[in-house]
């Protein structure tokens, strides 16, 4: 698994999936949790869109709820 | 009062009560828009100045015709000295309900007889704004509101039409309705009424001494006048017998399509197996929804009905239907599920509580917040079981073109949800509501269903070569299995626990109630049926939940208060439920190594057959002292559990009865292909 690039391009991909996710914390400036780590104010698990995200495929991720569990390792 | 002898097609469902009153007319979805709102449509007879409404006070028998969705009802009235033999049916293609009545005069004199049919429509489930009128062109009474039309007519003395009619006001200023007008044998002929209205019509015939006359009655159902008029003309054009015959033939062909050889089973079990398939069919909508039960009377107990698609119930019914070979129906169900998952909150891969037959979200009592914390109010077993049933479907039929359409929608989304909606520490699924929709926590049944769903997702991933997801799902299922042994099996109780509730301290509250649903670990493949944990669990269920009355059966759990009728929980831990009793049979079957060991399962199948209504209808539960049906009736889950158990029995019999000479099965029950020796 490659390290996720913290780029504007990946942010744009991320927000399409995280933005509509019921577990998305919605804190200003927080996104791309798989690259940057968990939210400062995580919500409880309510379903996760990570597995549908193009970044998940692109970087061969296997986890979910990065906003709660922390960045991909 | 339970419902009996339902008849229907994909869009129209008619049910009766035990007085043989028509009670529910569902259209255009099976289970949605009950245009009677549960009110009685009375059916009466006047003979030579005496009148009576047909009821259980008559010598009444409600059954189906052999292997078909046509009723076979007989009613005898000693005072009137007449008997009726009736057949009710809904055409298998057109939305027409037909009743054929053979009226027999049992006296030695010629007699004047009149049949009365009363219609207490509440179109769109409300009495407001209905119209009932006599339409001379159609020779029919028509009830309508908005885009719902019901045209009622018939044939007597060989000609279409009705002899007398009345329309009138009901449920307003103390007015009871036109049915009261019928009791003097005459209808006063008011040609139109609007508002809260009903109607009654009558047919008059002369019946010779010891003679018999045939009367036909029908209700055409549609969205507009043109449609019901078309149906009325269609009936007259082809003749009523054409529709009766084709429907009778269709259902007979439908129920026998797999030509199973069930001869090793007692006749009562084979009979109930076929009736169960037919009754299940009446509860499935053309849009794919498998409805839990259509019995509007249950709302008087629970303020709501069972006319919903619960993902759990639907999945278990789909599983049974797939076992029985009805993949054409179950595809509709899986498509229905895919539509649910493709939108709204469900798009992250779970199903909510229950759904209306049209796919809209059903009513719910599960809160989205508890003690200030947000809560996802799901019953997670429903999600797991839909995936489990879908894999069974695909594994059996290998309909790749069908399944590929569901891959991203159901398989990936639900698989990901099940794999990830877990506690990072314990590996257990996060809490949700239990299968009985009562308790919040982590339940043995739910966790077993999650495991089954994950294994199904893994199987699909393997099939499609998705090694990454296969690994994710396999790891998740292994974690779940390990966590089940660790947290849900109790060495102290020597069985699985019904529920554990996580505490903020990191430990769990244990619910020690013994509950029949803890059978699930073997049925959904988490542990082998002869695993010590499973054996201990099933023995505990048998010992503690068997109802110790002459009725017997397995209760749901100790102290079950739902429709409770007996306080002595030692004797009656709860009312016997058909599904819970059949779960024990399923374990006997899974354990059996020879035909002798299968006998315990057969005893339970016979028990179920003996507790069904004469029509074959299975309620949810029965009275522990009287065997009267309790709660909703019919319950599709009860019928599905019976179908699945019969086929599991036959599968096992085929497997363990091997010919010592050729090594082939002694009892091969599945159909041999045409042209194959």
C-alpha cells in the first residue's frame, strides 16, 4: 500500500465521498483522513463511504472509518 | 381475528376472516392501500322470508381447492335449510376478484333465494370522499375515489346484472350502512351516495326442490373507469369459467413446477408445503417486496400492521423460495433491495427497520438518539441476511447477468458495511436492535447473520476475483467468529447468550434470558451443528422453552409478553411460535447421520401441520391452551420456515439414504431433466 498523497487532487476526490458520508465529522478544514489522520472531533460509526472512494482503490487501501480510526497504515 | 384463505396476484390481494367476510383489498401493491381499512364486507342469504349473514355460526369450512389459489368454502345453515359451496379467486393476470357460489336448496320445495353482498369500502384507507353509485351501462355498482375504481357485478340466471341494490351513508350520525337494509330481504335502491358510503347488492334466484343454482359475483379493480369497464367486458366476453379455469390451472402448474418427489413425507406435510408456497406467493408484490403479513386486524393490538417488507423476513422467505426453485420471484426481491440501498441513508450499505411495498421507508419505533447520543437505529441482521440469501440464490442458479447488476449496489456496499461496522477492540458488530425489534445490544442472532453476510460477500469476491475484498471480508468474519466464542458464549450458562450490552467501562451487561434465536450460530454457519457450544445451546432451548401444555411448541423466550395469555412461565415460557419450533427441527436435520435421527425433525414438521388452520394458514404464534392462531395470520416467515425445513429434511434424507449396491441416493427428490434417463 502506497502512502496517500496529501494533494489538492486527492482532496477533491475525497470530498465527493466523505462529504456525503453519515460518519463525516463536518469540521471545517478536515478531510482526507486516510492521509492526515483522524478527525479532531470524530462522530460515531454510522456507515462509511471509504470503500467506494477512488482513493481507496488508487492506493490499495483496506480499512474504513479513517476519520475515526486514523490514517491508513 | 386472523386472516384466512388469502387469494391474489402480484397487484391485488383479497383476504377473509374466520366468518368468511372479505376483510382486506390491497391494490395496487400487495400490502399497500388497503381499500377496506379492515372493515367487513358481509355476505348474506335470504330464503323465503328468513335472512342470515354467513358467519362461523354456520357450519363453515374455509379451505383451498387442491393445489391451487382458489378457495373451497362450504357453508351450511340448518335454519335456512340451504348450503353454499363457494370458490373465491383473483385472476392470475387481471385484477379481478371472482366468487362462484353454488347455492343448494336442501328442502323439498321450490324456494326463492336472494344473495346479498355488502361493500364497506374505505378507499385509500379513509371513508372520506368516497362515491358509490349504480352504473346502468355496466350493470354494476361502482365505488371510486381519485384514481381507484372498484366495479362490482355478477351473473344470475345466466345473465349479467344485479337484481337490487342500495347505496348509502355509514359511520355518520349513527348510520350503520346499507347492510342493515338488506336484513328484510329488500334493498331500497338509492342510486348514488357520496362521502362515507357503503353499498349492498343482491341476486335473486329460484331454486328447485333439492336443486342447485350457480351465481357469479366479481369486483374489477383499476385506476380509472376505462380499466374497470374493460375488465367487466373481458369477463363477459370470455365467460367467467374461462378465468376460473385458467387461474386454477396456473397455480396448480406453479406449485408443482419443480415436480419434487416428496413421497417419503406424510401427506399432511406435503400438503402444507404446497399450501405454504401458494400462501407465500399471495404476500409478494410485483415490485419485489416480500411482505411479512397482511392482516389488518393486528393494528388493533399494535397500532400498526405487518404489511411491510422487513429485510430479515424478506431474506428468509427469499431463501426458502430459492430452495424451492422460485428464482423468478426472488430476483424481484433482490432488485427491490438494490433500489433501497441505492439511495438515502441506506447508500452506505445497511437497511433500515422496514419498508412499504412501494419501497418507501416504513414506520418505525427505533429512536435515532438515546441518552443524548446519536444512534443508528438498524437491525443489522437484516443486512447480513439479505447478503446471505443473495449468495445462496447465486450459488444455486448462477445467473451471472442478474447478479452483476447487484454487485456494486448490494454486495460491495453491504459487505463493506458489515466488515467495518464493528468495534475495533472486540471485533464484534456494533450494537443494533435484535430480530424481535425490542432490545438494543449485541445479539447472538445478529452476530451470526453478520457472519453469514460476510461469508457471502467473501464468496462473491472470490467468484469475481476481487482478492482484496475477499481478504477484508474473510478477516472480518474470522474476527466475528472469534469474538462470538469469547463474548457471546457463556460457560456459566452453558449456552450462547441472547444479548450483551456494551458499557462505557468496556465491559458488558449480560441478558441471561434464554431465547430461541440463539439457535442461529449453527444455521448461519458460524459453528458446526455438533459443536459443543451449539449442542449445549440447543439442549437448553429444548429444555427451557418447550411449552408444557397439550399444545407444545417452542416459545420465543422466557417471559415473552407479546400476546401473552398465560402467567405461569414455568409451564408456558411464552406462546409457541412456528418459526422457533422449526428451528429445533432444522438443528435435528443438521445433526442427523441416519434416517432414525431424522425422525425428531419429522415429528416437528407434523406438529406444525397439525397446528395450521384447515386452509394451511400459519399464524405467527398459537394459543398455548387452545391452539387458536395469535398475532398476525398468515405470517410469511412461518410459511418460509416450514418450506425451508421440509427441503432441508429432503436434502438430508437424500444425502444419508444411500443405496448399498450402486451408492446412489435412495430418495432422489429433485426433478430429473426431460430426456434424461
